[in-house]
C-alpha cells in the first residue's frame, strides 16, 4: 500500500481514501509491535490478545481494500499486465489484498501460539504448586 501511495505521490493528501490511511497506519503500528514482541521471551507470549486485535484489524483492512477496489476493473479478469513486475495497477492492488490477508493470518496464528504457551505455562505452575503443597504436608 505504501508503495502505491509513494508511486502516486503527486496526488493531494485529501485525494486518498480513508481506507488507504487506515491500512497505512495499521502497517506502521504492526511493524512496531512486531519488532517489540519479536524476541520469543516469556513475557512476549502474554501479549497474545494484542496479536488477536491486530489480526482482526488486518482482516478488517483486507475487507476495506476489497470494498474500495470492487468498483474498478481489477475485479474482472485475472490481470492487466500478467505480472506485478510489469507495473500493472490491478496486480499491485491484488498484492495489497494478499499481504493484508496474510498479515492477518500471521497475527492470528501468533495469538493462538501465545494463548497455547500461556495456558501451558499456567497449568505447569498450578501443577508445581499443588505438588509442593503435598510435599510440605507430608513432611510434618
């Protein structure tokens, strides 16, 4: 999306749809959050609700982009130019759709992984606490 905005930088700011700005802002927030939570440390898995929210936001961005481009000729036929490298506008839009969808999938997958790690860690702590209490009562 930012590539398309850069390529059409001669347009006035008010000529861009709010859907473009939503996608662009969401990509900035997602990059910052992903870089902060990138190291697979214990505390980063506890932020799985944030991953879920970002995944849902990316699916919303995907839906908004599909609605934005629905009235164009890009929804008919497969491709104008045949390849993204040739600079076809429809291919760039399809690439934006694909990246929005895949980003949503990756954030949701990260959320599921974080939930699994969190629940597993919690059950291990509970099991260790119970066994410690049993050992203390037996020694007296």
